[in-house]
DNA sequence: GTTCTAGAAC
DNA sequence: GTTCTAGAAC
C-alpha cells in the first residue's frame, strides 16, 4: 500500500504476525579489504546500540579461530531467527562471496544492508601490515600484495544483488557517520533504502596503491578520470609511467580489465522503475495484483537485454512489495533483471542512489496532475514540463493503456534524477469513489491490469529497442547529452504510440509541425501575444500567437482562455470583469445576442470533469457573477432570457472509432469504462481548457451559430445548467458530464421542441417561435428572466 | 474553437 | 444549380 508520506524517512517497520514487539532484523554485510575497519565498525555500533546485534566473523567463528562460510551462514540464520540483527564481518569484496549472505534476507522478513568500507588502499595496507607484523604471519610487503590482489577483484555491492540499503564510506568521517546511524537504530526502527555516499569515480584506490608501492608519478590522465560511471575503475596509465616492478603488475592488471568492467557497469543498463498499478487509490486486490506483476515481469525480463525492471513503493511496510518480492523469488526471476525497491519514485537517484532512465506513472485517464499518490507526486516533481510533453503525446488514456512521454530537459526529474522518459499507465479501478469503478469485477479488472503492464513494459521495451546510444545518466552531465535523445524520441514516436495511445496522422503531423515552429520563435510568439492587447480574435485564430509550446493547434482557443484566467492583467481590454476567482468576457464567437463566459481562475480546473466538492464555493461564485451580468442586460432588453450552464467535456476523437458502435451513455465514466471493451476506439481528447460558465441569451440569433454541434451544445443534456451542477456537486461531491453523442442528435427547437431538418430551417423557426420555455427549466430556476411586470418592455 | 470544401441532399 | 453538412485542416 502506498502511504501518504512522500519522503523516505525512518518508517515503522511492518509487524509480522506473532512478532508484535519486534522490528525487522537487519543483515548488515560489511564490505572491505583487510584493515578497512570492519570489526571496529561492528564493535562501535554494538557498544551503544539498543538493538540486539550479533557479529558473525569468519576469522573467529570457529571457537576464536578462522571458520568456514557455511558456519557463518548457519550462525547468522539462527541469530536472525531469534530476531537479532547480524553483522557479516568478512571481506565480502566479490559479489559471489556476498550472494549467500544476501539470501538470508528471504522474501521480506529481513532487511539486507551493506556498509562498504571503501577506504584508501594505502590505509588498509598500512593497518594490515602493522597487524600482520604483530601476528608474525606476513611480511609487510606481502600484506600489501594480498590487499592489492583482493582489491583488484573488488566488486562494489549494488542494490540489485538484493540489498535494500548500501552505504559507501570513503573516509573516516563517513565511517563514523555510518556507525552513528546504526548505533542509533532502536529495535523497531528501520532505515531508508537506497545507495548512499556512492562515489562517482574510483581512481583513488589504484592511485593510492601506485603511490604506496612504487611512488610513481601519477599520470595526469588518471587524475582527471575518464568515466563518470559509479564504478569506472580505469585510471589511464601511459606506457612511460607504467610500473614494471613485480608488485606493480597487479596495478596494470586492474587497468587492463577496465574496459570490460565499464561495459558491464550497471550504468549502462536501462532501468524502468514502476509503481504498483491500481493497488493504491484504485483499491485493486494486492494478492491478485502481485500475481499479475510477477507474471508480466517474468514474461518481459526474458525479452529484455541490458535492461531491468524495478518495482518501487514508498512504504517500507509495503504489502505489494513483499508479495511481489516473495513471488518473484519463487519464480526464480533473475534479480539482476527485476527487483523491488523502497523509496520515492521521484527521488530514486538523489535519495535512493538508484539510477532509473524511465519511470512509470500510475496516471489518471485525463493525464493530468493531481489526485494524490504517485500521479500527483510525479507531476509535481517533474514540473510543468511533463504536463506539456504529455499533452503533445496524448490527451487521455484508456484503462489498460500506457503512453510514453520523453521528459524535456528542463524538467527537474530529468536534470536531477536522470529520468529521460515517463510512461503513464492507467490501471483498472475498483474504488467506487473513483471513475470507471469495475464493481469488484476481477475478471475484467485482471484483464485490464495485465493489459496495463503489457502496455507499460512494451513502452519501456520500445525505449530500450530504439535507444541507439545510452544517454549519459550522470545528471550533472545530462544537459550536454540531450540532443541525440531528442532526435531519437522523434523518430520513434509512432512506435511508442502504438503501445496504447494511437494518434492519427493528421494530429501527429500537426504536433510535429507545431513544435518545430515554436522552437525557433518562442520569444516572438509571447511578445506578439502579449502585445496584441485587444485582438483576441486574431490571437485565437492564429494558434502560433498563443502558446505554441503547450498546445496543439485546435487547442489554442482553450489555451487562450487559460491564459486569460491566469494573467487577466494582460487582457484588460478584452475582459468585462476581473476578480480573484473569476474573469468575465464576451464569447468571441457568440452564439446569441448576448453570450458571456465566466472563467474560473483556479489552476488545474480545466473542465467540469475536474470539479470536486472543494469547488462548490467557486461554482456558486461563478453562478452569482453570471447571473449578475445577465440581470444587468435585462433592463436594456427585457425580452432577453438567459440560461447559465457548462458544456460537458468535449472529446475530440482521433481514432477509427465509430459512434454507431458505442452505446449512448450518460456520464463520462461509463464511456471510458465501456470503451475498454472497444479495442478499436482511438484517442479521445478533451478539447478545452479552463472551466467556463456560459451565460447565453436564448434567442440564438447569431451568425456564429452555424452547425448542429453549436446548437446541440446549448440545447441538449450536453449543456449542464449551473443550478443543477451546483446541486449535484452539493449532493454527490462531483458532477457527471454527458456524452458527446448529444451533439449529433436531431435539431429541435428549445421552446416548442419541434424538429427541423437543418440549421437554416431551425434558425428560421426559432426566430419566430414564441412558445413558452419548457416548464422544467422554469421550475428549476435555470432561466434568468426579467420580472413579470417588466417583461416585454423595450 | 473556426474555416474550408467536397460531396450529399435537395 | 444551390444549400447544407461533415470532416479535414487550421
């Protein structure tokens, strides 16, 4: 379960049954050369810790003498069973040496940590030399060779070995800090997951050895380092300076092996971090979801080369994480290709030390920020750039689908975390409080969740496949390495869209065109827009005069409204009224003699679909303002009758969806819900931005009213009366929006309800029809009319 | 959101 | 031939 805490802090560990008072034991695997201070570390922690610790030391396990690895394992296992935490005090420099100790962690009952005492080789050697001299076993020079040899084989631990936490210590103060952290850990405490103190370049050890052994000059190349990766152990040694003594051969071996090490470095592995889909807010059953995750992961890891998947959850006590971890272990899924990770998905690198190129978002169908949980967190961490980039790719998402969005380089997620793509995924919903609830229909739900993971992993696979060259994942270096990635993302656009959101060619082209146009002239666009103070008509007709970077062409109108709502001061000439909550303006293409818009000024309130309980007051304000303006016109022309209301969300259809195959349903939730069954349905895109209340006179006497859609958007259930919307919001906390099919229904007079074959005939009729308005409108107070005694007055 | 226009409807 | 609509284009 996702909890609401967004930072990785010390969380309460889950309390397994029967262990009410016990926290999670820790297996702390120390990694370090002889003389690096492993035993001292353990002693220092144990001296002041309130948590029961046992030190498993291979050198002394056999009644004070050196023992075997199985002895250590056995001893560690029995200590863990008693609920004690253990130190594995042996060098553990190689992955293989650590592997069996890592397994002590089991599926989830024990946290496996590593503290790496990666101190200068010189220091380790000098300590070892002193010690071996004391013991009389080794000559000083031989001790140095042993340490050096061990360090050659050193493989720094990585999270995917099964560690939940790794702390790298490069100097004494790092070590002291790590001691303090573990010493302060009470029996019930847990520590945040991730890699800490990792160093970018690892040339010091070898340089230290060189200095120590040969006192050679350090080549300049080596000092600057060549690889930015976390394990680039590759000092360049020129021929002139290459050591030639026997002891120094070891160093050149290290150098020779560098190429291979770098190639296999985890930095070159593309990583997808994904949250569990649908199990948080959408309340999908954890057991079922974990089965699906493991099944899908198992299916995909086989296909992935040089890539891996990481399931991330925020909470240390994550049920879904434990379930998946256990089931993945049962299925023998390669832990290098898939593992679980506790942390904030928006801070995996900066706080968790885990580099992920791609993160998945448990999105909502509108692909908008908000809603809490992972979605809110990712949109917030990525900044507005993600919203913009997302809009360029898709406007909405169907359950079971995913859409790949390349993250612009100005996004903090890109620059700070090294995330190049976000894949939005929409899973099935089992929460009756959320749209498209499947009412516990797990056969359908499971099918959709499987589709969701397939779409997600396919999306990731397309990124892996299409990536010609890995971007430099060192966030500090990202900016310079971005151009190739951008080029790549364009060429593979269609490929990505196939994973769930298909746009037709026209739209694709227009998007591409637009972004091209905008790149070169962003400054001009803004200047033009801001400068043309009272030319909204021009602005609205020419998409490039709006904000090209954030909209596609037909979305410009919506963008213009949004801009007015956000910056009314720039549009004073066009606005009738400006207040904190709303602005009022004449509709540019008025569909009646009087047609005003009352625009909400709240950010994130794009349409009726975004309206929730907390907006009740705002909607009431909008109504009051709209009514006030209607009443203002009545004395001038008492024959006017006004109606106040909202359009339901207009959805632009881009795919090969055939309306006749779609049941005529009320409520957008049902549309989306039913549409999962229609695989052929294309992309459906809301066409407006910024909630606005129409205040429109009922004469509909306007040359701008030209087609069926115009008429029906004001004269069918597609038009939601303000009073009813408010009532519904008050009673149900949300507003249902009506199906778009109303827009193509037959043309009927809004007064006498007579049908008419076309717009001209209808308009001719309504200009003469004086039938009273339908009683329901009158009764519900949907109309603003002059007082009876004034009616008919000029 | 509107404009443009091919082709259906009359 | 003219009117009107629907859908592409913007």
